C-alpha cells in the first residue's frame, strides 16, 4: 500500500528521544529520513540501555533502534568545512530539517536558519530545545527533571501525602517530539504554499504546560467565587488498589461513578461521604479497609470486567511484562518483532486505511549511508508525489471544513489545532448531550449560564463554531448528513459502539461523502475484546505503563496527571495531516483510527523492549536518575522547592566548591557517579540542610552561577507569572462575552511567519452559530430553524438546565 509521506525528504540532526521520535513518526508514514550523526560516536542513545549500571546490559542500543528504524544514517562533523558542506548539500534538496541539539548549538557551528534558507529557499526547519531558542532560560543548563519542574509536571500527582515527584519514563521528551512532528508537517505545508523558508522554535517547557488544561484559569474561577485554592484531594478515586493477583485501578471520574463504585464494592454507607473521603482522614482509611475484602476475592481481570460492565473506567496497572499480555493488544497483534528479530516492540500509534505506517527496515548502522563522491544522497522521487500544500502560507488549513463530534479532550484538541491554522471547525453538540467538559471546572454558583464558563472546555474548543443537533431525531440526523456531505474531515473520540449506534458506520460515511477523512479516536480500538470499554486520560496512563514508572520505588504507581489525552490528540494531528496530503494528491478519503491505548504503549516502548531482551522490569525511581547524581527536589526556607541535577563529574566539581556545601561535598566518597549513587540518601540529606536555610531564589542563583541545572518547582497559581513563559508571550489573551479576557496557552512554539502558535478566536457558546450554519451553509429558512428549536433538535441550553 502507498505511504502518505513517500515524497517527503527529512534531515534529522537529532539525538536522544525528542528529535528522533519526531522524525520516526514521519519515517513510519513513508518519509525518507536521513539522520546526521557525529563521526565515530553517533547519537549517544546508540550506547544507552535501561540499566546503565549493569556490567552487561543487553538492552543497550535497543531504544535507539526503536526510535530510528526506517531511517538512514550519515556521519557528519559539523565542526569541519566538509561536514557543513555535506549537511547543506542535504538541506538543498530536502523538505524538512528537524534538530534538537539545544538552544544556539547550530549557531555555534555557524549554521542555522539563515544558512539553511540560503541553501534551500523553501526549507522548513523545526528546532526542539528545553526552553526554546530565545528568552531568559534558553541558554541555561537543564535536565529533564528541571524542565519538568519549570512546567508544573513535578507535583504530588493528586495524592496529597506524596512528596513532589517527576513523571517517569522520559515521557516529556516524547511529548515535545509529538508536538514537533505535528508542527513539522504544518511547517512543510506553509513553506510549500508560500514558497519561502519557515522556522518553528519548539519549546519542551511550553509543550508540557500545554498538557495542564489551563489549570490556572480554574484557580481564577475558584478565587472569583471566594473559594480560594482548594485543599489537595485524592483523584481519581479509589485509584490504584491491590486485588487478589495484582494491582488494578478503579477510576470514579464522576459522582455517578462513585455511587456505582460504592454499590459494587459493597460499601453503600460511604456514598454520602465522597468529598470527606477524597480529602483523607478517618473516612478515607475506613473506606479502603472496608473495600479490601471484596477486592481480595477477585482477580484483576474480574475487577476490570465487572467495573466495565457498569461503565466504570477500570484497567490493569501494566508494566513492561504485563502489557504484553493485555487481551486487547494481543487480539490486535499490536506488538511486533524488530526487523533484526532481537526484541519485541510496539507497532504504530495509528492505523490509516489506505496509507498505513510500515516498518520497512531496521535502524541504520552509523554512517551506513555516507555519501560517495559524485553520488546523489537522496533517492529520486516521483513528480506525482510533489505537494502544493493546502490553504495559504500563513493558514495551511484555510478552506478545510472540519466536523468535530469530540468530547472531553483528545478529540476536541485535534480540531482546536486545525482551527488555529485556518480550518473552519464546526463543533457539533446537542442540548441532550452537551460535551461533558462544559460541566467541569464550572459551577452553578457562577449563574444560570455556568455551563458556558468552563475554563477547560474553552481551552480545548478555541477557534471553532458551534452547532447543536440532536442526532437521535430524524431531522437532526438528516441535517448532520448534509453537513458531512460538504465536509473534509470528521473527528470523534467516543467508545467504538457510539458511531455504529447512530448508524454512522464506515460504509455509511463513505456513501455520504467518499472523499471524507474520518478520524476516530476510541479508547481501546475499533475492534477487539475491549472495544467498548470506557476510559479517560488517567486510566490510559495506568494501562499503558506510564504510571508504572512514575512514583517512588517503595510506593505504588501514580498517575502523570491525565496528560495522555494530549499525547493522543497530537498523534492524531500527525496522522490526519498525512491523510490530507494523500487526499490532496489522489482525492481519496480514508479512515484514520487512533486507539488511545496504542498511542500510550508507543510511548512506553522502552519497558517492553527491555523486558523482551533482559527479562527485567523497569521500575520507579522517584526523582532520581541512573546517570545523574545527585538529583532531586529539595525544600527551601520560603516554602518553595527547587529541583537540581548533577549531570556528570564536571558538574559535581563545580558544585562541591560552592561555599555553602564545600564543608561536606569535598568528601572523596562523592567524587564519582558510582559513589554519589551509592550515598545518594546521605547527599540528599546534606543538600536539604543547605536549601532549608535559604530561599529558593537564593539556591537557584547560587546553582546557576556555577552552571548547574536547577529550577524552582512551579505551582499552579504561579504558572501565568512564570518569567520565561511571559518573555516568550506564551499566554494569549482572548475575550469571551461571558467570562471576559482569559489567558490561554498558545501552541508550544514561535514561528518565523504565520500565527506564531496563536489561536484565531475564542471558544463558542452552546448553539451560538445555529442560525449562521443552518441558514448560510445548509439553506434553511428562519421558520424552519425556529421549528427545529421547538422540537429541541437544536437549542442553546442543555436539557434539564433551561
């Protein structure tokens, strides 16, 4: 079958995870990716394994092979004139350059956007760095922990008694890689149409803040109501619990879920005490004591099946071993062998009907494709694969009609992206079934229109119009089908059964519009034994093994924070853009399936790969690292905390000479990484003695003077005042008629042209554009529209609230 991106030429100047994962997503969809690596050593990930302290680590290099399959490799010394010529020769005939060497590193080689533009006037350049290429933090040393700390990803993960912890598994690097891949295809389209070079400056910090759901807006709502910042409570609940044969999670997202849980677990006496329980105390302890007998009589499989039968989100807690045995992934043959037959790895995060991703070859040997004098490095490409792009240069999706049936986060986030870049997005709800996000982060105390004031709904539905249609009514379905006939894309993220129940099967959608691209984002896939299981972001983190590597070694797995919805949505944006490119060339629409579980499993690949080659399960490390020590989060006298990382012996030698710590840090036991790891508890205690006596800002000043990665741990109320984000104009003000001016996160990059990652306009109110769409787009008269309102086919107030 054809590859959607077979015409695309990509130069990757990348290492580690973020840049290689970005280009991997493109390579799997057919792009010709040439990886430019330093001579002799190559990408450092070639030599990295999951257990670096083992004398013999069979997992060494396996993550590199997962991330770099389907690519080619060229050795290139960018410090030499010959190496620069080699790189610029590649750029001259390429479409995209992706690099993640760090802020200003290319300029240190006398390379960068200007040089690339001279070599190729239509090149698209994607630069990934910790804090972006500009701003006060851009040149500061950083580690994954300190970037997480500066983005509010170091927190207690909705477990009040838990100390501040990072998210494990290097998920933040995958996250920025996903955003960068979506940006790359958008930048390519912009450059193609505008006929000029385009540059995107992608920030890891900003990509992490984008996952938070604009939580600062919710805090503003609570403050305006006079409620202040709420005390920490356990969420979701009951969460991770132990049953007869292992760990399982039961997640009560709604009040009804909690009522059903209490009946199921045979503890109905706790139904009136939901709030008291989640805030801890005697009722909390009593609840878990009283549900234990029921749990201990049942296996993980029993608990999941019973809960799901009652529509309560429940999943196994997976790790690198048990995820291989999940019935849904086995039934869908999701895990495959590496082309060299050495290990088991995930396949792909999405399935495209006519242009599926493919594993065509394994990762290249270092320098396997070094150019020979007089030869052409790039393979010839068929002129039929040339793309003129969509829309116009600044708004590549202009002219695209998108129907958004999505609810909550994953589906609506896809169309939010398309709307920002020019698409006409029509969000379809009904007064009978409004998007449930309208009722989160919003409260009846705000007034009769409280359902219009949800900060998280507004955040995920910017740059859209809104139409209400009751699809259970024949008139509503007829109008919806007329809308589909004029659409380019339809997006939904229901459980698999919902569209079929509406009669909107794949066959019916093709009858209505053969050129339609249908993006379906089910929790577990359109087929398989779990196809009708219900879920949301946090259970997906649990079942895909993200939670398994987040938490303390001696404690249970904890949730990242529900960020999986973003990971899913941005993967779908990549797949959808590939489908649009294919349709532009062939006129062919197709089904794009993005199973949320399979997206998550692609991001935890290292756990599966490591288990398949070593038989060992990667575990939790708290805030520590196998390759950096000391590393941790330390409380200061002001009540704030700081995160710091000693990356190597050079860092340690500068750190130990600081006057506040040289009284103990000169101890010879700490001279080497091995010694610091062996005495990490002692070193932590000594660092804590120092930080506890001074303010966080004093600690940061001292550490940055000696170039040690450090950051104050950002808290929710302080996000909008974070200095670096402000300097990069990350917060975009949009005025809403009911909630006034609010600060939303733009997309996590700055651009050399176009909207600079900004949204075009505010989120709509329910049914705000009913007349506009029904009259102007579907040709109805005012009388016909009024009749639809009388029959409650359309409306502007959720049923039961009017």
